[in-house]
């Protein structure tokens, strides 16, 4: 389960990405989510 703070950061990143990207679709959001999660796993 994603920690509350990590989940909030991910949601904020998705909202920012959706607002500031032309043609935001599921593939781009999934890629963003994957990158975000892989970075957090590298820190542990």
C-alpha cells in the first residue's frame, strides 16, 4: 500500500501533468506513475 504522503505526491504529479501536457492519455499517466514508483523504490 502506498503511504499517504507518497500517494498525495503521486496524485499532485498526475494533476500537474494532466493540466500542463497536451493530449494527456492513459499511457502517459501510466508511464508517469511507473517512473514515480520506481524512483521511490530505488530510495529504499
